[in-house]
């Protein structure tokens, strides 16, 4: 349910459970953590996260919710790995992004989205807290008020709004989404891992 592919120093990790809107199980979260670890061990120049089908991820698999999936530390472990990756990280959002799946996308350096996507994080309605790092990362992108609109008012925003707010950086047609993500990795592919990490570190200290 998690596929990884590598070419030219670029690792593409795909959520592949389209029949369930790529809803994430504990096993999938562990597999995602492992995929990021393997990419970093291989000194990947870039990491692209995407999904199969029409939805990037519906968040937690509701079948596992009673067992505590919604509050599992695996969500935070995954976003921490993505945020700490010393390479260029890109979320190529092939569709709607919801709930806990926000974490890995917020932790990426860049976010591309198809125009049909919707964005929502219904923790207020469901009675859960967001993952610890998500509110600050979201607020850094869209500002505190808009972060509260998503997290507290339960707003479901369009891709166009997400682009206007700064939640996503570029809108791409579905058929060109991955090619546009790959095009953004070309400079990194020609650089050393140390060079990429140094520039990323300088931006992070701004």
C-alpha cells in the first residue's frame, strides 16, 4: 500500500490505496517512516510524496480509529522525519488532503496540488487534537487566523484558496503533476547532498 521508486537521486513515495481514498493505517504509517528512512540512508537528493487515484489521503482509516490510530505517535514520527530530511521534499497532492495526512504535507519544503483538491482538518468536530507540529507549521504558511479557520472553524478550502493562502505553492493539472514535481528537483539532482542540506539549513534559519 506504500510504493517507493528511485531514479536519479529522486525518491517517489506513493500512497497506494485508492479504493479507500488512501486512508492511512498504522502499517502504512510505519511503511512511510521506513520509506523516508531508506531514502535518507541512500542520500536522496529529493523526495516526492504523492498518492494513487483521485485523493491524496483521507487521513486516518476509520476502521482503526477505535484502536487509537487518530492519536498514534506515528503521525508525528512521520512528519518529523520528513521535516528533518536534508534533501528537497515535495508533496505532489493528487487530490484532497484531510486530517492527519496534513502532517507529512506540511512538513515538506514545497506543495503542489491539482485544482480539484480540497483541504480540511476536522479535529474540532471529531474531538481530537491535531498532531503537535501541525498547527505551527500550518500557521507559518497561512497565518494564525487562517490556521484557526481550518483547525477550529473546520473550514474546507478549495485548491484555489489554498494557493492564495500559501498552503500550496503551485496548482498543476493532474496529468502534469508528477512531471512538474520532478522538474523542480532538477537542480538538486545535480548537487551534492551536503550542498542541498547546507542551503536548506540556511533557509531554515531565516
